[in-house]
C-alpha cells in the first residue's frame, strides 16, 4: 500500500512538473515595463497563416478585460522579457508585417495597430527596433514576422514567413493583451480624480468622530 501510494504521488508530481514546463500550458505574464500581459498561445490546428492567427487571437482571447493581439516588440528590454516566457524551443507569430512585400528585404516593415479595426497605417508604434535572425529576412514573398525562442541564430531572433500563403507553418502565436485607448483614458482620469480628492481632504478640516452613546 505504501509503495503504491508513493508511486501515485511520484507520478502526480512528475505530471505537474511536465505541465509547468510546457509552453502550451502557459498563462499570461505581466511585464512591468509597460503593464501589458503576454502569453504563448498554442496553434492546436486553429490557424495556418499569420492572418488567421491574428483573427483567432482578436476574436477569442482577452485577459482581465484587456483585448488580445499579436505581440509587437519595440525595444531590447521588451525583447529580453519575451525571451523569459519559456525555456523550451518555441516558434510563434509576431504582429509585424511587410507592406508592400519585396525588395529591399528589410524595408517597409510595420507593426500592426494594437486594437481591432485599427488600420495598419495607423499603428501606434514605429518600426525602429529589430532583432532578425542571421541571414533574415531572406525571401521577397515572406511578409509576416515570427520569433524563434530558445533556438535559431541568435536564439530569440526574428524570421520572415509568408503572411497569407498556402504553406501551413504550424506556428503558435505570441499574444499581447493591451488596454484599449478608452480604457487608458479612463484609468488616467480616475487617477487624476483620486489625486484631486486626496488634495481636497488634506486641505480641509478634519471632522471629529460622533459621540457614541452607551
């Protein structure tokens, strides 16, 4: 009986460890650099192309009221954070695209608009920081952006892949949960109101507590 119990708990512990290490069971993780949440979302046969991945993410995912989209990486600090999301080799779509596609291969890359319905040309983040894999980008028809975590040269580097082609890469998706502009405005207004209220309280007279009758 004792041997059987020990075997059961050992198996259970092993399963829990394996689950914790699996990127497919990842949960959103918040980065203090911008307050956004990030998640490695497995493909599981739900999309074949970059556009299908983005459509699925925008339509089906949210976290704590924040809408989801493919991740945009705009600084070395954000790149370093993303590289901590898993210790396993993992490949997924990012929210970058080339338009128009073609030569020069490193020109005309853009980040998506972070909110559903935002036209690409109105994306709020500029394409300044890059972290290409060596020898990438390399083909004129590959106009979507992916990331290689814990593999590639260098590990964590970016790769170009056909955004809406017929080739099914089977890539997962690196998802970023971002407050919509209206949410950010409300948060800012709420913070301002709280500061004003505190100032009024500090500047006013303190009321004495009412007497308590026995």
